[in-house]
């Protein structure tokens, strides 16, 4: 299993400093890295009736970096990811992936992305091999290339010894790794993951992030939401969401600055903007 490549001096991120667009809710700031961002989210909003789900969110993600979304439950993270993944149309604002608008160029964008929602649709009564064969069939992958991709993505997921096991009989961590392998078979350039390790045991979480580390080193751009702040530390940049708004974007070190832990920093940032939480001690 590939391990996470946490190079010294970069706060646990996968890649080198300067590779990520550091942005704020007010706008997109200049990048130290070359070229345009691979993902640009510009003033995006969406409401479901009277409920505001995402409010004027802007940020950008450099190619080949890992961008994490963290924040309170119901903050709008899943809705935002679904808009980036072309699943929901923004009410206002725009999202560009590799310069392509996700609404007007939807079919071209879909070819660039792999999206794994919180409940990924594995077929529980099919085996590991049958599940991945189903997805290679969907994407028209045949012959030697089909064999290569199956061996690659099941191989570094440590699933090759379990080809004949039904998906319903896999552990939670193995199901998530199989889901990721199925998403990766068409080799997308952008991977979008919605809390992929929620409820998964610590060892499987580490293995899952080992896979993401390998994808990152191979040049893939990754956007992931997570409830685990140790995973947030592994990202090149983080976006903190609360009540439909993006409160802060920066490297984990920037967000953590002045606090003992990332958790303390996030709690303080949310309390500072939410009067209802001013006297909440966040007892754990």
C-alpha cells in the first residue's frame, strides 16, 4: 500500500509549497504557481426553497493539489461538491474545471472528473471484480487497457486477493477502497470525494489516504470533504465552511496559526462569526 508522502517543511501536505491557490471568500488571490487554476469556483450560490445551502462561495484549486473542505454539519459542503461535480446547477455564479464551465460544457467536464458521494453505489451482490468490470464497461474500457487498469487500481487498493468476494461482505474500509477504485478506472483528472472515510476505522483511513497520496503524486487534482481534522492536515489547502458560507481558505498552517491545534482554530473561527455559539464550550 503506498504511503502518504508528507515531505518535511510542508505541514503534512502532499505537494510542494506554492502549488495551491490561496483564496478568500471575497475573491481569488494571485497564485505563486504557474498557469491558471484547474478548478475555479466563482461567487457560487444555491438555495433549496427558503434554505440557503451555499452563499457566494469563491475559491480556486491548483492542478495536482489536494483541497479539503471542513466545517460544521449542514454547512453546505456536500451541495458545493455536487455543483462542482455537475450534479446540481448553481443558482448563480460559475464553476470552471480546466477552463470549462460545468453548466454549458457539462459533457466535456464529466469526462474529466471522478465523483464519489457519501453513499457510493456499489452493487452489494456483485463481487469485487464484477463491480469494477461494470464500471470499465460503462466507460468503454476494453482489452489490454482494461486489464492494466483493473490490476493497477485494485492492486494498490489491496483488493486483488478479494476478487471473488461479494461487495456486501467487505469491511467498511474495503468498500470505500473498492468505490474509489471504480471511480478511478476512467482515470479522471479531478477527483471529488464527499467524506469518503466517514465511519471507517483508523487503519483503513490511513490506507485510503495513502491511495490519495499516490494519486496526488501522479498529478491528479483532488477535492475532498472530511470530518477528520488529521486528514485536513494532509491537504495542501483547506476551505472552512459554516452556515452556507466559506469563512476562510488557506494552508492548514495558515488556518492553525496562533492556535495549538487545527480543531481549536476552527472552533474559534466559527464562534467568532456565530453569535449563537459564543457561549458554547464545545465540550468533547
